[in-house]
C-alpha cells in the first residue's frame, strides 16, 4: 500500500493521557493500556488503534467490556459515540521472539524498546502516528533478580516489591512523563545494568541527574559518552538557547539495535557502538562518532521531542535540522574545516548516489510504502544541507531569531517543514518562496561555471548555469535557489582579487561581471560547500593546483585538490594512463606547507574513493577505476616516498590522548603508512606489523591491520589472527576485523567475505555484524562488482536470509544492487537478475520489497 502526503488528515481521536502497565517477561509480556480519548473529528468516526501481530485479549470502554470491536487488517476499530471515553486493552507479546528489533525486544538479557517509526503498535494498540501527543504514566513489574533496573520516559515515581505467588521476588516501578509526546518516543528498559552517573545544572539552575546504563563489564568505557552529553547540554544552551526540561536524563546501551540511537524522551536508547569507548577498543573515528550521536540524540529533545513531526513526510523537519545542529556541535569541538570536509565526503558517498539512482526522493517525500526505508541520507544529510543554505542566506543573527521563533511558536506541537521555513522567513524578512523547491525536488543540481577574462579591459565575466536532473517520478524540474560563495584570486600574485561574495543563482543561467580585474583570475566557487551541488568548471589542472596551495577557504583548498585528483583518475580510467605531475606537485606542496595542520593535510592528500570516481563516469568500469587509482597511488607513493617517511616518523606522543591535535597527527601518520605500503617499499609490511604490535590504541592498530589486509605479505594472516584472538568475544571490535576484510583491495576478497559469513562470530541477527561484513562488502566497488556476478549473488543470498529476521536492516543493505543502470550491460543484467530473484521470494517483507522493486523499475 502506498501512503501519500496529500492524503494527510488530522486524527479523528486524540489521546491526552495514557497509562501503561507492563508485566514484563522475555517469553510473554502482558501489556494493559488505558487510553483517555477525546474526539477530534466528525461524530460517528470510530476510534482506530494500530496494532501489529497481537490479538486483543480484552477491550473495555469506560470500564465495561465490549464485544462490538473489530479488526480491520491490523487495526483495532472501536465504535464510539460521544466526545470522551476511557478505552482499555490488554495484549500479550513475546519480546524474545522479536528479531526485527522493533517494539519490545530482548538484547543480551536486557528488555528494551524501539518505537520509531511504527514500533509502538507492536507493543500495544494505539493511534501510532506522530501527531497524537499523550502524557504517559508507565508501571513495569518484573523479576527483581533478572531485571533489577526498570527505566522509562520522564521522571521516576514510586517503586515497590510484591508477592504475587510467582517464583522469585518481583518488583515494580512507575515513571511519569509530564511532556506530551507521540508514541514513537515511548521507551522502557528492564535489565541488570550498571550506571555511570553524572550531573548537569542548567542555566536556570535545574539540577539534572545523568545516567549512562550498560552491563557492569562495560562501565569503564562510558566516560567519553558522559562527557559528550554534558558538553552537548551546555552547547545547546549557548548556541540555540535550549535548556533541558526533566530532572533525569538516562541513556541505555544495547548490542542489538537497528540504527545508531534513539531520542526517546528522557531515556535515549543507543546502539552500544555509539557509547562504549576506551583507547584499546575504539578509534578516534569512534570517539568522534560517539560524541556526534550523543549530541544528536540530546539535541532532539528540542528539535524532535518538544516539537515533533506532524506526519512522517516531515521527517527531515527533525532529522535534517538535528543533523545540522550536531554538525555545528562537532565543528566546535575541533577543526571546523576538517569537519566540513568529512561531512561533504559523507554526503557525496551516501546521498549523491541516492539522489542519482532509483531510490531518489525529495527531502520531503510525497509517498512511501514503508517509512523505515526513508531514514535516508537524503532526509538526514541533504536535509541538513538545506538548513545550512538557509542559515547562510539569513546570516547567523537572523537564523538564530528564526529558530527561536520556531521553538517558541511550535513548542508542544507536531509541526511541518513548512512551519520551520515560515519561521525563518518571518524572523529574517528573507523571501524563501523559491527556496522551498529544495524540499520538493529530488536530484543533485549541476552548476556549470565558466570564467573569462578580457586581459586588456580588466573585466572578468563569470557565466553560471544550473540544471536539476530528472529523478523517478519527477521528469521536469524548476530552477533552485543556489547560494554560492565565491571569490577570485590572481593567478600571478596569488592574492585575492575580490572579497568573498554570496551569489544566489535562482535562474537557469546568470552572468556576473567583475570590473578592474588586473591579472588573470582563478575562480574559487562553492566555498565551504555552500550549496550541495555538483560544480562543473573549466578550471585547468594548473588552476586547481594553484587553488590547492593558495585558496584562503580551507574547504575550497581541499576541494581543488580533490578535483585535480578526480580529473586525473577519470582520465586514467578512460584512457588507461594520465599525467600525474600536477597531482604529485600539489600533494608535495601540501605536505611541505608548515602552516597547515596535520588533520587537514591528511584529508587533502587522500585520493577520492573508487566509488566517487565511478560517479563521474557515464559507465562505471570498476576494474579500470581500480587500476587507475592504484597507478596514481603507487606513483604518488614512490615519488614522494621521502616525504611519506617524514610524515610517518612525526609520531604523536604516547600514551594515547583523544584530542584534536593528536587525532590529526595519528591520521596523517596512518595515511602516510598507507602510501608507504603502496610504494612497494620493502619495509612497509614490517613497519605496519610493528605498528600493529606496538600500538597503545585502536586507531593505530586498526590502521596497521587495514594496511596489511590490503596486501599479501605474510604478516597479514598473523595480524588478522592476533587481532581476532585478542578481541574474541567483543563483537564491536570484531566488527572492525570483518569490515577490514570486506573492504580489502585484494583479488580474493569476494571469496573471503563469503567464507567469513560462516565464521562463528558472524551472525545476521545482530545488525552491527551484518553491516560490518555485508554492508562493507557492498561498498567495496571492485569486489562487489566482480564481473562474474559472484558479489551480487552473495549479497542477494544474504539479504534474503536477513529479511526473514530483520527486514529493516536487510532493506538498508540493498542499494548497491540497485545501481545497475550505472554499469555495463553484462553487470547490469546480473544485478537485475538478483533483484528479480529477491522480489520473487514468497513472504518478502514490505521493506525489502519496496527497495528491490523500485530498484528494478
Ligand atoms: N530518530 C531515530 C531514528 C531511529 C530509527 C528509525 C527506524 C528504525 C529504527 C530506528 N532507531 C532510531 C534516530 C535518530 O535519527 O536520531
Ligand atoms: Zn535523529
């Protein structure tokens, strides 16, 4: 069934108050729900409660059992006259049979919930839609030995023990959440958990008790998450004026989780990979990710919880804005330039291909079959870029006035993307009428930029044009508003010739004239990646090399180097060879520049990924791209070997410290190690192996392992075995072991990955494991696209098996198979055959069916 945005209707009944009573048990949990309902629509409309999989054991209205209820599909329909009633239902559910990890489920002996988007209906009958906001009171009763800790949303209430004749001691706890919330924000946790406690005093003086709850054995790895939480709380007060509103804020980490984390009111539930960190088991990248996700979920307390979404088509209202907020937070913790580079790399790796493929959809979609399939890079990352563009157009003061107005006006309600944009418009006076097209039109705009200079007259002319490509269901597009930050530099002197300008390109084409340009200008455009577009410019290799050395915008400097590398790699892939000199000189200059910090240098000297090179080609040839990239990489490595050694030898101090400076130095050192290995230097494997053995932290150990895993030195198998044995039993760390092998550049990767799928530590039941092997393999362009189709067959087999357990996770791993249009006829036919095989599986989930069938169209 297709759900359409245009069909939105307000709910016929509201539920201002809910009381839930859980008799918790992994095998059979009883749920009694008491709903105070009030009519919101026309007389005669029955109450419709969503369910999924259960049967009602009893239904009462105002305390009297009724038998005129009926089931329509999965909905419980209760005929009701009048304006207000109390409706009670009772159901029984089985958390330990819940492999989908939606609703109430068991993870390693802990009972926990995941309700977004439509998981609450798997717990009890309820109008499971985000525009029904209720005050919840929750009582949980459970075996005190198995489940000594009982947590739910809001603030804690009464507790007690009871003797109901059942074996063991049973206890109960009540929680009350004073803030009306939609059902997707409901949460409870019951388990044997230890807590790392902290406290935070808000700017108005409210003392908040913080708790990070994990298994006892993991307690020592929770300090970083707790610190990140406190930092986030202070940041949101300072930057957005947002203060926390309950007396407690709890986070629970579980091992089995479909996503990164969940922002349930006052009780966030996290995938343990975004909580647990110590230097021995977590990389710098993991530390960054933990801080970013802790911040993201915390920020949702305002952008998501206090103001939620009217319907799921508005998902980017909370997700795009919250990603924008967490990006700002992370930028403030270290190098803002490097953070921007990382965010743009993520956007290009995940969102641009989505926007160019069969699953392309607008930031505010018009239709879906399964909402879980719309937690995408478009909703999250492109959604954040939309907010960023508006912030750029408004400037910081007006943008803050707009967000203040939004938080103030819509607090306690379920709002729309339009409400948000209208607040920015009202507070700033900036007309965003045409900008709104960004919410409705899918596809990545392409901007062509051509700069000419009449040497004598001193006039430079910049010709800009935009084109928004057709996407499924949207053949014709209107021009967008593209905020392009640009500046001209003098090719001879290296000096800026103009101030930076913000050009709003809102027509199909525009011409900008610069007077008194006395030397040949070089164009720096889309500085800071001010618009999420693809720029096609006619800048020469020499001009790009010039910008990579002279541009005063660090992102533009990085971008110029990337473009130079990309042009070289594309030429290499198409023609079989290319001139590497410009890239080599530019990289050498960057490595030699004493004013650049190590983190930036590490980003700038890395080659674009094979996938990104593929995105530039009319037909992706994975083998040619691999060869071209290896050739350039090898040449860069050999010709600059002395410099890589120098960079490698500038080792950061031990012991490990997680700080922006140390992180940057480790990154550069490990990039240098990769180049030394690519140079073919006789001692490279020994160097990597020594680093592997001596490292006092996971960043260096994993980098060394990855370097070895890409090669065929004898140290490779020794290191793999040592890593495996050292971390046996630690699933999160073994994920790195699976991932390194799934991403390996070796010829035998496809076969090795197939063998790893039968490894005793691998299981499709855990989403982290599935993503680390199957997900990473799908991202390995060369191995996945092996010409005989073995990679496609393997992925399809895994997805069909995974779909029976966890449809959401299966559907998320499908997109690499849907990119068949981008490949040669032989590969395309093999990919389509696997998609057709998936679609034909009897009993396939709606999740996987939607993704696979759309990919075939
Ligand atoms: N808002 C959360 C989304 C989420 C989710 C969605 C579908 C299935 C499972 C899920 N777990 C969490 C996470 C976030 O964006 O903060
Ligand atoms: Zn979010």
